[in-house]
C-alpha cells in the first residue's frame, strides 16, 4: 500500500520528484497530524498486498492489477516488489525497491526507496491489527494515499469506512481511483 505508496509502481524520475516535493510539503497537505497506527507487527505485514484504491499519480498511470510484495532481508531492510498490468500496452510492469523502519518505537513509519539513496515516507495510518487483512498508507503529503487488501477485493463496508476516515483527514477522496483487479 503508501504504507505506498509506497505500496505502488514507482519509476526513478517520478520518485526524485516525490522526494524533492516531499521536502517542501505545505502544512495543509502535510500528513504530520495524521497518526500512524499504534500496534504494528512487521512480520505480519510482510507478504503480498493488492492495491484496492489510490490517489492517481503519473508513476501508476494505466496500471491495473497492482500488487506490492514485502519480503524481509537478512540485513533487516525490506525488499519491495511492485507490479501492475499496463492495460494499454498489454504488459506487466514492475519496480523493485527497498524499505527500512524509520520509527523503531512503533515500526509503522517506514521509508521506501526505488532510486539509489532517495527515500520517501511510508506511513501506515489504518490497519486491521487483528487479521492484517487491509491497510491504508500515505506518505508525507496528502497527495499520496493507497488502500491495500490481502485479497483482490475489499468488503464494501470496510472500504467505505476507510474512505470516510481519509476524507476526515483531508485527502481528496473525489480523486480516488478504484484499481481493477
């Protein structure tokens, strides 16, 4: 998920833009006031997540059937594999990156990098802490939001609850793109 966005397909040039833009996020667009979830178990978060919905970005244009897979490395960092199907070209696209824990106290604030040494925030702001079946992830800006699920389809009631929370936090929910799986 943002968690990223982040649980999404990221190419190197857009990530540089995201990184540089993230350094100058306005107070209104900042996610600093949105708390990360308190209880987080990285081991349970690992594995494959399906992107249910997202705020649109150029690095994911035309991509459906998007997944993000997180795998723990021996050095404690996390391998990230984002995949999506480009419907116009009829081919799969993927981006490989790495993530690391930014906040060791809660573990819910990560940083992800798909390009060299540039990292962007990956903030888990909602999570099914019982079954780890769904998550909502953002970055340092409210322009980034992903809703993730362990299966391709999320229950409508849960989806509606997450969208309601996102609206309360100031995300532009009218721009949300529901990702065909």
